C-alpha cells in the first residue's frame, strides 16, 4: 500500500480522536486549553456572530473583525460559555437580550469597540459575571441603575471612555459597594473589587460633587486602579486632581445689575452689564422688545467660580435703541432675569454736519429718512443666496422694506414687500452664468445708487454641485445706506479682471472698500429682527416663484455674526 495513503489514514484517525484540533467554524479555529474548549476567530471578513458554534465551547474569542452589533440571543446555543472576548471590533449596538441564556458567563471583554451606550439590564442574564471590561469605548452616560445587576463583579473597567458626569447613586446601588458598607467595622470579609475610571473627560462642576466625594472616601474592598482622577473642564479646573477640588452644591441662576436705569446722549456707545451667579454654568442671553439680540453684540466672561459677567454693546445709541433690555440666564435647575431700562436723550453737542445729515434726501421728519441699513450676502447655497440687512430706524417696529429682484440687465425687476422685524430674504432657483441684482429700499421708494448687491452665478453646474458651490458671488457693493445724509458712499472692489469668470476664490484678496465722500454722517445702529414677514405692496410673490430666472422665498431672521 502507498505510504502516503498510510499517512493520510493516520491523520484522519488522529483528527477523529482529537476533534478539537479541527476547524469547527468556517474562518475560525477550535482548541482545548485550561479554560476548556475554545473558539478563536480573527478573520477580518467576519461581519456577524457565527451561528453554528459547538455547544461545548467554554471560551469564545472574536477580535479584529467587522462585527457591528450583538443581536438578540447571539450565544443562546452556547449555554456553557464562561469566557467571552470581543475586543477590537466595530460593535456599536448591543441588544437588550444579546446575553440571553449565559447563566455561566464569568468574563465579558468588549475593549476597543464603539459602544456609546450599554443596556445594563442585559446583565440580569449573567448573574455569575465577575469581570466586565468596557475600556476604550465611547460611553458618555452611566445611569443610576447601571451596576445594580452586577452583584459578583471583581473587576470593572470603564476607563478611556467619554464619561463627564456620574451620580454617586450609581455606586450606592451597586451590591458590591452595599456589601462593603455592611461589612465595615465587622469581622466579615468582603471580596475585593477593582474599579478603573481614569482617562475620562470629567466635568468638575456641582453635578460631579457626589462622585468626587465617593472617590475621596472609597477604600477596600473597592480598589481604584488609578486613584488620581483629573478634571478636564471647566477651564479653571482642567488638570486638577479630584482630591484638590472642592465642589459646591448646584444652584439655579441669580441675576443682578449694578444699574437698572440708564440715560445716555445720542451717539454714545453704551454697554449694558449684568451678573449671573449659578452652578453649573448657565446659558445667558439678551432680549429687547421680545426679540433675541444677535450674539455678536454680546460678550461674557467669568469673574468667579460661579459668577459670570455678560455685557451687551450698543454702538452709537439712537432714540430707537431706547427701551427695556432683559438679561436672562438658565441652567437645568431653573432660570432668572433682570431688566435694564435705557433712555437715549439729545446729543450733548450736535455738530453742524450732523445736523445737516438728519435732513437727508428723504426729507426731514421722515421716519425712513433717518434709517441706516447695512446689507450683505449672508449665505450661499447650491441654488441661491440669502440676503441679510440690518437697519436702525426711528421706529423699527413700523418700517417696511421693498426688495427688487431680477437679472442685472432687466429694465423691470420683480418686487417683494417685507414687513417689520424681518431682516433676511432667500433667493433660489438661480440660473448658471447669470448676473443678478438685488436691491433693498424703504417702503415703496425706488432703489438708488449704493442700495444693491450684484452677483454672478457659476457657469459649470455639474461640477459645482458636486462641490456644493453653485453660487460664485462677486459683491459689487459691500454696504449701503438707504438715507445718505449730506453726501454719499463710494464703494470700489479691488478685484482682478478674471473674477467674474473664475468665481470668488481668486478675488478674496480684493477686499471691497467703502469710503464716505462728503460731510461725515451719523453713526449706524445695528438692529436685529425676528418677526414674520408679510407680503405687501408691489407684486405679491409665492414661495419659489420664478423671478426672471430666479425664485425667492421668505425666511425669518436668525442669530448670527455680522462680518464687516
């Protein structure tokens, strides 16, 4: 008989006697060691838990694969399983019943996955669990009941996650901790439990007070793997160890102002200040006539561990700025506010040029005649732009605006009336390689020189859509003043000749320059609105209606910064 055939028969008989050495799952291998019979899967092609795992397997190790979830009953046919290692996979979801029927499980390792949460009640199915390793995941919350179903743990690793705040009740409800408290001062000896919590971005404010106290007081049988836990925020506590900080109880905001009634002359820069004491740090904002003031007018800085100072800056105060300003603050415990009344009187010494400026082209005594407006293109989208303007009129609550929209060379443009309180307007469905003009005027007045924005759309639709930039804006006018008192604004653009064809990118060094020609004008007032727009006057328009190749729709004003 052929010797090779003899060798084959011997190997076949050997594998029948030692089946543990044969491959028991495709892409995996089986072996027998001190733990019992083990399954090892290290294949990058594995995308789910194998279904045909032998029932006598005691240890499963699946690592460096593309597992993304642990579905219900993942190991229900392996009821003898004691050790489950699933490290360095891509697991993001763990089903509530993924550990079903694993009554004998002693060790679960899930290091290096992408879990942002864990169904902690799933551990009701693993009463014998002693080791739980969850380090290097993305856990950011630990609910109060998290450890309630882990009565026999001797090792819990939650290090290097995204935990910021933990309640002390998480540990007070842990059976291991409860047994250690009952055994304190008695002859009973409780088994040690190692706890790893380092490497998390702890937020050291009042919400962490109970947990910090727990860490300072904890001792055997609970042993911290690294007792030097450090704060990551707020900034003034970053890098400090828990034993170096003293955290106070949380408190709802208390607001105050040194002066709640101010009177200033016209043209003076005004700063309204309020102080807020709260823990944790509150959100602070200002309102005026029930409108949220834009953030670029507000600054805030801490003046103590639990106190911040918020300042609202009003440049060149005008009579229209007079009224009640409210500084409001809130955290998870509640909110508070303080009102500051501002009166704007007559100028201390009005120069002759300024007196002449008030009688501008629109005529003295006209509410709109004294209105100053700044305009810009606030947003570019694939199919259009959002125009934004800001105005300070004698009576801003009654000021209507008319927008003139259309192609640059169109003799007659469509008009849209915008009601008081609205300061943005979106223009959509623009044609490519087309020059457009959008003008803003007060009420039904015809737009004059310096009141318009001119822009050119890109020429290659398919290419620019992929880059999400259809609109290449060439701003001809950088700002406008509807009523130009005793003079006019001249705007130039230092753009190179190729700008209209190549778009905005080559023009960025050519910053539009605006200079005032003639006598000096008054200061401009920055205002913001948030009320609804009402079509009125001119041609009433529906959303996305064509405007000489364009479409337009209303949008309410939003908070944002104004870049000059």
